């Protein structure tokens, strides 16, 4: 038996460049027990509506599907994309809230929303693009979990117990969803082995492995946080000796000169985020900072490469302009020579 959908939202739209530029809409499906996300293009909405029309030719849909615009295209206009997003949301919610349930009882409706049936998780028979959509959704879930854990540590440092507990509960709930859907994603990749090329299959296997490593790190971080919360001691999780070894001795009172002063200035200082972390938490937090820095370096490298290409293009253009100026100078010299020769002939005629 399939789950009963209670609410549908389309709050976001995203432009993707592969396999060619297109817009996808984020469908948030809320059921009684769990929630999930499905990404769909407008063409898939249109296909769903056409299928409904074929199945029930004498019955109009509760809400009309937004029309497709050819001239000008919706793709390059954010306002039109947002208007279409609202129209698509109204279309799905109209079917969901209609007293006539003939639409909701069809297989195409369940397949469109990826409604799970029985005890299984989300469907494992992915299309190539559907698999990528599910992967992007799970990656976003992993980033949300890490953000929740960081906020949890911040609340701990401020002694905000209720907010810290709420972040922990939400993070563990998302972790359970991530673990179950990761297994489905891995099984779905096996079913696509005969469709994808060897290189693409290997690339997606690496993507799944990276996501599993991220999930394991988040599980470890969550378990570490739970042990820290259950600790009866109000003191920090690490001993004074361990913290000094990690962060250095505290700055001594009194004045320091020369190398001693520089050493004091170079010592690491506690922050609001690190004060509530133990050794494992500090290690994970440091790894996250390093990952963020690596991402920033990659973005900076991309910018530098673009600037280099721009500089090379400008250099080629300057060379072309210089060559044109040289040719112009040569033409001017030839014209002056001809004018002198013509003037001499005129003087002879006179």
C-alpha cells in the first residue's frame, strides 16, 4: 500500500547546465511519516497532464497546467520562472485536494511523485537523470545535517540547551533518511550499469562513495555529540592537559619580550564554536574548515584561469591591432610616395 500524501510544495526552481541548459522544479512531498523531494522539468509536468487527458478524456483536471511560452522563452526570465513555479504548485495541489480522487489513484501520479509503496524506500528504478536528481537532493541533505551540527555546537557554547537538543533531533532524523535513501541510490546505480558508459558508471560510484564517507563522518559526529550531552560533568569534554596540548598553554600574565611575545601572539585561542567540542568534534570541525578552504581555492583557481584566458585573448587582440597599425603606416608611406611623384609630374607640366 502506498503512502498517503498530505501536502505538496514547490518553493524553489533551479537551472542546470547538463545535459543542456534547463530548469527543474523542486517538489516537496509531505506524507504522514516521512517527507521527500522530487525534481521535475516542465516537460514532465506536460507529459503527466497529457497522460491524464488520455486516461480521462471527458474529465478536465482540477487546475489547468501553465502554458508553455515559446517567444520569448521562460528559461531566461526569472519572473516567468517564478510564475510558472506557482502555477505548477497550484496544479499539483489542485489534484491533491480535489474531491475526485481518480487522478490520485493512477500509477502515473504515484510514479511522478515517487510515492513509496510497501515497506521499501523510494523507488530504485531510476532513470539516469532521476538518479542524479536524487543524488543532488541527498547531498543537500548531508550539507543540512552538517549545518545543524554546527548550530548545535554554537548553542552548546552559549548554554542554550533546548535549541541544541532540537538541532540534534533534527540532524539524527535526517541522518536516518540519508542512510535509507543512500542504500536505494546505490541499488539504483546497479540497475543503471547496462545503460551508462564505463567512465560515467565509475564516476557515479565515486560520487556514492564520497557521500557514504560523508554520512559516516556525520554519524560519528552525531554520536560524539550525544555522548557529550549525556556526560554528567559540567566541565568541557577534554581534560586540561589534552586541551593545552591541542591549543597551547594559556598566555601567561605579565609582559613578554622578543620571541616569547611572538610565541604568545601565535598561540591558538578558543572560540565560541570550539569551546564546546571534544577532540573528535574539533577534528571534524577542522576537516570541515579545510574542505571549505579547498572549495574556495578551487573557485579562486577557476577565476584565475578565466582571468588568464581573458588576458591571452586581450594579448591576441593587441597583436592584431598592432599589425593593422603597421599595415596602415605602410599604406600611408606608399600614398605619400605617390603624391610626391605626382607633384613632380605637375611641376614638369607647368
